[in-house]
């Protein structure tokens, strides 16, 4: 493979990468190992396929603050023919060695550019409080910046979670768990189960809990499956892309809850309802919430009649989730790293 073709493949991986840049960093560390230690053969995948994840993770822990938790199969996709296969690494490695790490430097400079774009976007949250924060303007930052668009799904998750959980807090919603009093003998038989799992006993046949919504977790999973769940039986799926029959099937079949809320763009609402009705799963969908509704609810929560009791909590939740979700690279430390490796 010629260098130009390999470079196009690398650029495609960089373009598709989320802000965490796991796959491009793995490529950079393979090339660094090849150039400095010279103990791998770029043409032989097994000399670096598994160990290169550790090289990548060491860098990611230092500058991204976390490591990839995707499946091994997903992580190995970096070596597919449409990503950066060994023959592409061979072509990149020849130039990288000849030019003292030029390809490594190129990747890390792209990472720096992506991080600076993210910092600019996140600064919007820091510089705008509840009186000036505009959800539409915040989302547009991610929609309009190609390097950040891949992370728009996480931003949608965060703004939906922050709003829903803030409103549930403000409403002081609670959930009561109780048992059929006629089942006392069964409770006695499984007293340890009842105490350890559902927190009921012969002395306390009901308990009241604070209602909560939880995000499933920080993940690189593709656009499918559950995004949030509530302790009152609700599952929430955020949809920001066009829904196909296959994707609808993946969403509904991967979520066992029978009360699902889908959040989507306005233009997708009728299509989603039609598709779910067509495949017979409409009954499992409790409601479909559109982006217009979110914008309206945000406006009321931040600047409406009850903004004094909701607004600050909502803004804080957005900030807290962003800190959890996105990397917070120390620019000074990263500059030292670039200098230590003599990258231009």
C-alpha cells in the first residue's frame, strides 16, 4: 500500500473518532513502538494487536482520564481493512521512521485540535449560568463542528438526564414498594431474600424511596440500547439519528422494560411512531418526546416561574455530567508530552 492511501485511511479513522481519540492514539503508539523500540513487525498483526491496547491505555489514562471499555472485538476493528490494517501501518511506519515520528506527531496534533474544539464548546457551560444558558445554542456548537458531531449523542444524553432528574428532584417524587399482606408466609420463608434484595420484612411490609433517574454509564457503544433507567419502572432511549427498522428492533429488543420513553428530533417523531406501530411495539412506548418540548421545558426550568428552585440544580447537573463524560486534558502536561517526544 502507498503512503497516500494509508494516510487517507488514517484520516478517516480520525474523522470518525470521538473526542476520546482511542483508536488514533493506538495507531500513534504502535508507530512510536516501531520507531523507538523496534521490537514489533508492523506487517505481523499478532506482534502488537493485544499489547498495543496497553500502550494506548497508558496515554489515555494520562491525558483523557479513562480507557476504552468497548468489547475486544470493537477495539480490534481498528485493524480492519476499512480502518488501519497492517499493510497501512507498514506504509505509515516507513515514513514515520524516516521523518522521526512525523505520523505520530500528526495524530497527536489532531488530538490537540479536537480537544481545543471541545474546550471551546464546554466553556459555553462555564461562562453561561441559568439566566443566559441557551440549550439550542449549546447543541448547535456540537452540530456545527465536524470534530464534535460524533459526540452529539452524549450531549443529548446529558441534557435530557439533567432536565428529567432536576424536575423529579423539584417535584420531590417518591416511589413506594409494598407487598401483598396475604403473602406473609411466603415472606417468612424468604425472609433473607426480602431483607437483602427488596428491603421488606414482617415488621416493614412497605418502604418509600426517592425517585431517581440514572444514566446507564459512560460508554462508546453505538446508537442502540438503553441510555437511562428510572427506579419507577421507566426506560429512556435518546434518539438523534434517523430510525431504521433494524435500529428500532435493536432498541426495543435490548430493553426489557415495558415502559420506554424515546427522545428524538421533531422531524423523526411521526416516522418513529409509524415504524414502531408497524412492527407491533407501539404498546411498549410510553411516550415520544421531541426536541421542541425539551427546548420549551429548558426555558421554563431556567427562566420560568419556578426557575429559582430548578435552574441552578439543572445547570449544575449539566456541568457535573460533562466532567464525568468528557476528557479534561491538562494542556500544560500535554505540551510537556509533545516536547518530550520532540513532536512538531
